[in-house]
């Protein structure tokens, strides 16, 4: 697929362009262009043209007339994912020079392969350490690349900025009317989602929203989480902010995939009583004996849905093997894969220890930098 230049052009400039009102073919700019009526193409030929055009070009074409939009809608061109950024953001690190800035962007990812290709590109073409590359979600890296490298060439990823809720709603309408979007991820904060933008987040596109990131600065409450679950069918939730006092973590642990930045108040008893597939805890105080207790609980046949537990900044990462004292395990040998694939991530498990459960489930315990990983898969598959 042809790579497209990622550089922001406001939608207003796209709508005013006349370059593709008629399909034009020019072998030389000095020669007279040959025009043809794009709308008179047979459906199959028109469909091929629409799938060859960039996202921006299809959006531009869709605004020419209602007839053009209707014909484009018949093509039903699919988009894998739309990312909606609408929050105040402070980069990871916490240093004073890392100032908070506003993020108001829409990012269109055409295919799931483009999502994977972006992560692989970060892996192979950047100086970011492997430990850090596996730490933040991919949404963080996409946002960072767009901000710091606006002219980087990426495959199948387009983006646009908006200034206010009116512009956001307009762009959502245009995308909704032009493409068939499979997934929507929302990165927001409490002030936006329960404030001025609340009405915008009721747009039909947000029925496809199953992933929400909740950002700083405000703390959020159990009631806030309950309201979020009423607004969206949450499959994945990332709390990149602190929780209010007496927050009920059991409410959160019913969401299939969670990531909690300030996780000091999550106890091992909470983790042993959950229905999650994936749990990522950042700042936490869990100790070796508690993780041992958790693994024994899993070995007894509990936690049937669990696929992954990741503890960032695990205090005893250098002696993580002590967790398995008294538990049957074996060191991974040279013939086994050195990485485990989980979503887009390739996790280096070369220092790992395997634990096998009676029902055929196998778990690998390993560390990546300061992070402790417990990844489960099924040997019978």
C-alpha cells in the first residue's frame, strides 16, 4: 500500500479544494488534462477507485454533493479504528520540563495491520528502550509521534486536529457518513466527559467505543466509573489518574481489561476476586509473598479468564524467582520462543519460568526491566 505523508491540513482546506471534482488524469502538467465523470464509472470500478484513495481524498470527495456521498456510502469502505483524543496530557517521566498540553485530535487507522505496523516501526526505527516501548499503550506512541514528528511517513494512519466541541461533532458526522468504522478508542478526562463534551460523546459513533482512557488532573470516583459504564460498553479501561477515597475497585475489576496508574490501594485480595482477562498495575506496593499467593490461587483452578497480569515498578524485580519458592516450575530452555505475543506486543520472556496447571493452562513468570509479567495461555489449543 502506498505510504501517505502525515501532515496536518485542516478540513476546511480539504473541502475548498477543486482538484478531484472530476476524475483527472495528467501524465504531464504542461499537457491538457483528460477529464472523466467519476460518478459514471460502473460500481466495481468506482469501488476500486475509492479503496485506492487516501482517507483525506475520500473525505474530500464525499463533500462534493449528496449524490457523491451516497455512492461512496454504497462502497462501505471500512476503517479499523478511530482514536479520539480530548484531554490534557503530561508525558511520562514527571520531570518539571515535561509540561502539560492539550490534545484534541482524531486519528484514523485504516487496517489492523497498520496498527501492528506502527508498533513494529517503533520497535525497529527508534531509540526508545525496549522496556519503555512495552510500557505505555500504543495510543501514547501514536499521540507522541504525531506531536513530535508531524512529517513522519506512516502507512494507513491519518489525523486531524479540532479546536472545540462544535468542530469535533462536525468531523465525527463526516466520518460517520463516509466510512464504516469498526472500533473507537476515547482518550479523555473527567472535566471533558462529564462537562462541555458530554453531549458530543453521545454521537452514534461512540456506540463502537469499548476502550476509554481517563487522564489527569482530576481524581475519579466509583460513581464516575458507573456513569462511564452507562455511557459505553467498556471492554478496556485505563485509569491514568488517581482515584477518590473509598473507591470500589471491585467495580473496575469486572471490566475485561484494565490498566491502573495509581494502584497503591489495590490489594492482593482484590486481584484474587476478579473476572479480568488483563490487569496492568503501575504504581503498587504488592510484595513477593502476595504474588506467590496469587499464583497459588490461579493454580487451584481459579481466575479462569486471566490472560495477563503486569506489575510496573515491581519492587523485587531482581529476585522475582523467589515468588516461585514451593511452586513447581521450570526455566524456559533455548528451544522455546524468546518472546510471547500478546496483542501488538512482543514480550521478551527469555528469563522466564513456566508453571503448568492441571487443566492444560501454562503461565510464564518473567520480568521486563522493572516490570513483572505473568502471562497465561492454553497448551491444549
